[in-house]
C-alpha cells in the first residue's frame, strides 16, 4: 500500500520535507494513536484470537519494517511490512478453518509489529567516551518513520473495517473461495485501502513539504502502478494462499517482493550516482572561473521553490533541479568568461547560443532527455513557440527567472547595495520584463515567495 520510487543526491532536495508538525500531521498521528489505543484495549479485554497466527504476522511485519527501501524525495518505505499487514487484514480462512481475529486485532497486531521493529532498530548502548563519534538517531525521531507508521495503522484499519465484519458475519461465505467473485471482492477492498493510503501520504507530504496537494496526490497515485501494485498483489496473494497452505504462505509468497526491493535498491544506487555526477558537473563552471561560487546551487534552490509554488510534481521538481544545476554548462565553450557569469545580462541571441551549447553537453551525460530540452529552451521567448511549434517548457521559464534573479542580485552586491535593496531591484527588473522576456506566472510566484520571506 505504500509506493513511489527512489534515491538521494541532486534531485531530492527539491522535494524534501520540513520536519515540522502542521495541523494535518498532528491530526493523522492523533487518529492513528487513538485507533491503536482502542485496538489494544479491545484485545486486552477479549484476549488474542489465534495467538500463533497473530505472532507470525507480528514477526512478518517487524521484519518487513526492518528491511526498508528509499524512494524519491528521501522517503523510506517497507513493502514487506505493508504487504504483511494488508494480508492479515484480508485473512479469511486459514488452511480451510475459519479465523476470528476481527478488525481491532488486525490494528493491534500491526501496531505490535511496528513496535518490535522500532525496538530492533534502536541504537546499541554506547560505551565510547563522550564526543567519540556521532550517535545514530533513534527511529522514532525520523518524521518519515512516524508518518509511515500512522499511515500503516489507518490504512490497515480501513481495510480490516471493510473486510473483517463481512467475513465474520458470514456474508463473504456466499462467495466461493475458488471462484472469481471472492478474488474480485478482495481486489476491491485492497484497491480501496491503497487509495486510502495514497491520500494519507499525499496529505502528509503536502503538509511537510509545502507542495501542492494535486501534485503530491498524482505522485502517490502513479506510485501505485510501481511498488504499490506489488505490495497490494502480495498482500492479497498471501491472504489467499494462507487459506490453503497455512502460515507457510507468509515467507513463501513474500520472497518475490523481497527480490523487487533488491531491484529498487539498485535503481536507487544508480539514481544517487547520477545525482552526484550532476552536482559535480554543475561545479565545473565555478572551478573554471566562469560563474561565481554557489551560483548553480542558488539558482537550483530558487527554481525548486518556484516549482513548488507553481504546483510541480516530485518528478518534475527533480528534473527541474537537474536542469537548474547544469544551466550554465554551455559557458565552458566560451573563449572569454562572461563577467560574473551573468548570462541574463547578455543579448538574447548570445543567451540562446550558450543554452544550446549546454544542452548538447547535457544530452551526452545520460540524464533524462527533458533536462537537456529544458536547458536548450531556457533563453527562448517566454511564450513563443520554437521552429517545431512547441511552447517553452515551464521548467525552462522557471530557470530563466531564477538565473536572472541571482545574476541581478550578484550585480547589486557588486555595486555595494544592501541585501534588501538588491532583492527589490532584482524583482523590479524582472517585473519590467514580465510577460515579454520572463513568464508572468513565474515572476508573480517569485514576488509571492519574497513577500512571505519578508514576513
């Protein structure tokens, strides 16, 4: 029920969270904590139904939580733990015999598995002298872990609330376990649970990162077709197979998902290497003296802030950051450096030539094609089509504004202007070109960001 895809390095800073506690985050965490408290209280009063089965699922969820993968935006997920919790929520008969654990025990077992995983991940007692080295942060201090645990409890509770009452009341018995109707029913419940989890994930990410809700929801829904679909399919398969082979279905049918996690880890490693290569390539113009120190990083940070303000998705933000970091790479082909690397102050034709040269270099580095296209078009008229009739990509328009903003700020600092005065002068210069040289939406977004920063 958890999805997405992976990495760290350049491309993930844009989508990173703030680690704060907005009201939405507090509400989700409080709801999950309340549900877990009710579930534990009910189990304490009624006792544990089928304790051996419950213990097996606690172990599976705990192991799955310890074997995690990293997804884009520095998000950690536990596919095996999520699949195990979903399987327990959808568990009907076990080796042909009915079960009676109910929805609240599903939540309690999931919570117990999460707690065991936290205990297993605790740092070992430190016997070294104080100051001997950094200590590992406990798992509960990670906002992503807390958010994931809250989502897991609420999503599994939703699935169990739909399936278990119908199963224990005997309504599900009308479907033949061997027929397609039972499988269709399980699929519908699992799909609803996955949509619930995706919505919660989007709500939490929007609250922590400041991204627009439609953009993050689109990311989460897209992830359902990746690792998310594998989680849902594994959870359903384990619940169905347990009805025939018993608890042996847990390790047997979770093995393919474990192999999928290995593939995701390899993809994450490749993506991290790509991000490091892009970050190193972006510094080439600084090392060669063509751009001021930190210029590429400042442009990328401003571009990412503008992209978030304009509602770009996580993937679009990652591509935007790549392009912003390498937007000046074409300057390496110049015989004489541009003074202070301020390409925004050059004639349009020269800006376009440098952009095209940079795009040719980028296209040979193995980064996504869209990155090279964004760099190639960043000096084109903001709304004019090119020779093929295609409009200028929004990312290219964002980078042009971010680059001009930093160039104008650098020029103001060179004249001895104060920081506040320099920002006002830069924004006023961008407004003079609004709708002609620079995209009006992007300039307005920059003004909004500047206004919030002053407040």
